[in-house]
C-alpha cells in the first residue's frame, strides 16, 4: 500500500511531492528551452531568446520569462538607456537545473537515434552531437561570475 503525500503550498503553488513542485516551476514547453539557452550563453536579451524560439509568441515568451523571474530561476536586468536594454541570466537556483536539462537533451538525442532518426522539415542547421558546455560566467572562479554582466 502506498502512502498518500500531504498537499503543500508554496508561493501560491499547490503540490504533493517535490517532483511535482519541480515540474510546476520549470516545466512547460518554453521554460526549459529558455533555461537551457541561458545556461549555454550566460546572458541574453529578449530578441536573442526569441531567435532561439521562433514558434513562441511575444506574449507567451514574456509570460514565461516573468514566471521564471518570479520563481527565482532567472534575473532580469534593465539598463536605463535609449533604447532600453534588458538582459536575462540564470540565478544560482536556475543554474542548478542546467545539468538536468543537459541530461534531457542527451536523452532526446538518443531517443531520436533509437527511433530511426528524424527528417528535417524546416530550415536551419542540425544540432551538433557534442558535449554541452556551461557558459564561463557560471563556472567557479570565472572572470565574470554570477550576477556580473557582459
């Protein structure tokens, strides 16, 4: 007989187990992709993120970025200049998800191969099957460090 987990609430989010909490914070179609790209690039502006996600609407990307920021996974830095500049980067909490996202990416590559490969249906280049590196800004002792901007 399995135990039923207690229902908990954290910052307006109701969940029964830690796995459910993790999925509610970083799950969805676009959030993991945003987190993955920020882990690889260090800092990105809105337009750069949009380029990585051509199918996402502006409204949805803005919403996902706001939720990631509210959940403490990314930071949003606004530079008061003309034109205004906004940059996004991972927080230490968001950085903790990067190894999980790399593992998911690697699983996706193995799954594609196991299913006989995929056909390219649109323009762009093939994703290289190489190791995914964390951006140097997030490495211990890196010259930029977490919270610094390029």
